[in-house]
C-alpha cells in the first residue's frame, strides 16, 4: 500500500535478534518496579519460598511473583487470570519476569499465602518516600470510604432486613392463597396449569421461610446480629446517598497534605469512622517518623475520647463538631451559645446570667459537671432557651480538649478545604478497581488487595513528583 506507513514483514528473518531490553524505555515505570523489588529483603519481610527446597520441582521466586502483582496493580490488571494472559503477550511483563509465565492458580496462591508480607512491602515504599523527603510536612488528612465486597446485598442479612423479607413473603403467600380461593370459586373455568403454578409458588415460599429461619438462627448468634453469606466478614454499611448502602468494608487512609501520598491505611468492617481517628493518627505518625503530627478530618471522626487520646499523644487535630443539639434544631440556644469562664468555673448564658457549678455525675462512663442558675424563671429569653424549669449545661471533665479543637478550627477554617483537596485517592483507586471493587473474600485478604492498590497509587505519585529516572537513581543508591 503506497503512501502509508508500513510495518515489517512477519516472515522476514533477522540475523541478529533484537535485545529484549531494547523494548523497554529507560524511564518506563516497569523498571522502577524491578529495582524496588530487587532492593527488598523478602526473607525478612516474611515471604514464603525465598529459600528453595533441595528436592522437588523448582518454584517461582517470590520476587518474580511480587513484581508481577505490583505491575498488574499499576496497570489495573488485578485478576490472576488476566495476569496469566499478560505474561504471554505483554512485552513489559515478559521483560519483567524474564519470559516466565506462571499459571493463574500459582499467581492467585502467591497473593493468598503472602498477605502479611505484601502489606509490609507497602510500608517499605512509604519508608522509601520518607527517605526521599516526600513526607516532611508532618501533616495528614484522615478519611474513610466504603468499598464493595464480593457479597451481593441480597446475601447480607440484618434484623431489619430479615423482618422486611418475612413481611414480603407473608404478603406474597396471602396474595397467592387469595388467588387460589378465587380459582376454587370459578371451578373448571380456571385452567389446572394456573392452579398448579400458584401451589408451586406457595411451596417455594415455604421452602424460603425454612431457609431464612436457618439463616436467622445463625445471624442471631453473631455479635452484631448480621450475617453475609458470600464473604462472612463483609458488613452492610450506609453510604452518603439517601436510603442507600453497600455490603463491603470501610477503608481508612491517612494522606500527606503536601504530596498526597498515602502514609497509612487500614481496612475495617465497622461502618462508621467515629472510633478510627486515634489509631490512624498514631499509624501515620509512626510511618512518617515525626514527634508531632497535625491531622485534619471530617465531622464523622468526632469523638471526645478519640480527641483526648490524640491530645495526650501530642497529635494536633482539627475537625468540625457535628450539629446534634436538639435545642438548636428546635430553634433554641445551643450549648455553643453559652460561654465558659474558666477563672470562675461558670457559664455565661445569652441573657448575661451565670450558671454555677452544682454537682458532678457519671453518664456513659464520662464524669460530667452540671451547671445551672435559678434566674431562668424570670428570664425574658426563657422561651428561646429551654422548655424546662431551668437550662442546665453539662461539662465533661476533659471539655478543654474539645474547646481547643474548636478554637483551632475557628482560627483556620481553611483546614477543611485542605482536607477535601487532600483526601482524594479514593476516587482514583475506585476507578482503578472498577465497579466490583474487591476481588477476594475475608478481611485479611481484602487488606492485602488494598495494600497492593495503595502501593500502586503511591508509586505512581512518586513517579509523577520525582520522575521515573530520579526515582530509579534514588532506589539504586
């Protein structure tokens, strides 16, 4: 074909075959994968099979298998069957593995059997980023997001779901019985096939009731009164949309505010973030190797004991307080409208009266000091303040910690903008994972998957920041 760019003749013989290394550019990210894995002490990290057996068939080296997986997650190929195909047709993969082609079962077993070691590899790359001074700010944003598990919503049961399921079955049985009664009244005018079909549906519903009763018995034995049939560790979790939810896991991350690298992550099946703040902040500080750490988070992490734990550990937290006051919702004054005067240990109300300390009591494991005044009965603002005889204010014994958090937010409200800009890896990672998110079942295996995704994300971020050549030079020194 004239006037077109033409390729080589497939039947053309060559005297000197091309070097495989010539097909991979010097700044190709696959070289970073190769150098990074070669620099790891796989035996120390806990990989199985680093020391080969004296007898039997030779096995694949764990380093080769690890390279295969890191390359796969970097290029959105997490499936073991897809990786098996890539080993045969992808020139970068052929270069990386030395033309080895493990079968999908061998590839899958490596990820299954070396989960803890793979998670340690993710930490090793964070340590490398720390050495390259990419984590020098001592500031992170903490956030969480729900990821889908290998468990359909119809195969997850809670007490509420089970109740609704039984109610629908009862309604269906009643409807079919009503149709049978109608058929009996019409006699032979109704085809026998229709009658048999209705009876068959009722029998199937009875079998479903037996099955659900067995599931319900198992569900009631569980600690949280919930059961998932496909992935036993997955849990039903509410999402931001109204009346929506998924069956999956809650992934927590701490992201460096300067370069947006994920310095720490954790996979839990608890559907809320309330009790995750202190642990995630401690993990982030340990990974960044800093004495003090600044943390920003959203209001879903607000918990007084968690904030106190961070304060005691020297971690500075900034986050907004959720608006849960019933008085404020009803249009009355909230607790934030009362000013605490520490020197006098009193509260000043919007009307200027002073609420004095009365007694200390325990509630939900917390020691609370109670304050009120007798001037409420004659106050002109009483209707805007309380519906009771007087307005009472409870103060936690460590309330000063919460006031410090609020003061930091008031002084720098842009911290919340910083949090929204920083905690963005979730969208990227979910796009890589596709509509199904996780491919494996059970929490410890899901944690391995997440570690590989985090490693791939951090590696791409490091290459984007430094360039592949600079990163290669840094890893080789």
